[in-house]
């Protein structure tokens, strides 16, 4: 991955799965194999989704960092940008920048009983 976290990398939408009438799960893969191989993140981090010529927005990563070869984003249709991405199809290209945020301190939580609640 680029040393510069502000560089946007192209990713192909591999799959779009309807979860509810308002949420879709997008499975993505970076077009550049080197970017794909070096993309690392921690649970709790997010990326900026860039829809070229339209705008960008932040979304939390919902896939596991231990599962390599794809990135998953669960996106709720709530505003102009998310309504637009909900119309996109498998094979479409979007930009991804990041990851950002500190993530969760997983090493400190090891062995603990946890309940994680998320919202947007």
C-alpha cells in the first residue's frame, strides 16, 4: 500500500448483497495486486469511499482483517452518496482511501467477554 494514506486506490465491486431494504453488503477487491496484498487494517477502522465525479464518504470496514483478498463494507442508504452507491452494480469501480482511525485495542481485550454495539 502507498505510504501516503491520502492516495485513493481503485477497487472493483465483486458482489452486492441486499441485507435489508436499507442496507447492502459490498464486497470489493483492489485492482492493483500490490495494494491488495499490502492493505492491512484493524477492527474498528474505516475507509473513505470515493465515487469519482460524484463525491466521497467514510464507511467502517466490516470484514475481518484476517480474511485476505477482499474488503467488505456494509452501507446503509441514508443520504445522497449512499443512495448513489446503492445503485452501483457488480463490476463497477470505486476509489478507496485509508484505512483511518485507531481501531479497537484487540490485544488488551483478549480473553475478555465482550459485547460490541455499532451504529452510524
